[in-house]
C-alpha cells in the first residue's frame, strides 16, 4: 500500500521543522569518570552536567564574525538549578534572543555547587553567568546587556 501524498508531505514537514529547530546537547560525567554526550537529559547522579544549546544549520542562524570573535574571547556560561524556573528561563531566553552562544551548567550535585562557589563565592544565587572571567550574579537584563556590549557581543547578530 502506497502512503498518501498528503500524509507523506506532513511527515516530511514535521521532520524538516524538527531539524530546523535549535537543539540541546547534554554533557555529563558518570560515576566511573566517563564523559557522555546526549540529546537526552542525564540520569540521576550524573556529575559535571552541562547543557549546550546548538543552533540550527540554517545559513541565517550562523553567527556573524563579531559574535564568533566575542564568543572566542569571552565565552558565556549560564549557571542554573533545577528549582530555578521562571528567572532562569528569563536569563536563558535573554541570551537566546540576543543570539549569544552559551553553555548552561545546571547545579545538581555537591561538586557542581563547589565549582559554582569557586567562581562566584557565597551566597548560592542563580541564575548566574560568566562572560569570559567576569561573573554576573542574579539576572538583571540591563547589567547583562551592558557587559555583553562591553566585551563586543553585537546587539543583533546578523551575518554581514
């Protein structure tokens, strides 16, 4: 039995839409010290969990030179926690809307918390971010905007 042309078109459209969407890759270390990468969240007990957002392969989604240069010189890491929902989502959405490539570190273990405290000191407050070596504690869009401007991230990232 041949598939109906409409059904086939719908399946292809759904697959194209999924391929065009931004994707998330998870990186974590298991109890044996083995590093894993996956498109699925890590299992409970995973250590050094990172969530990396990858943009689609569309030509208009490729960062321009200014963004690539700023990301090379001043990489952005967003620190979040599973119990931080609304404010962490605002921080994440802010970076995505501005076209900033970033790595997300989700605080899940004591090791994650120790690393966070090494970078930021007390108190433990998320969302937080580093832009290069500059820490940003809490989310205040104006402060984040100024620092990203200062290190050379463009306000809108369109390849030229």
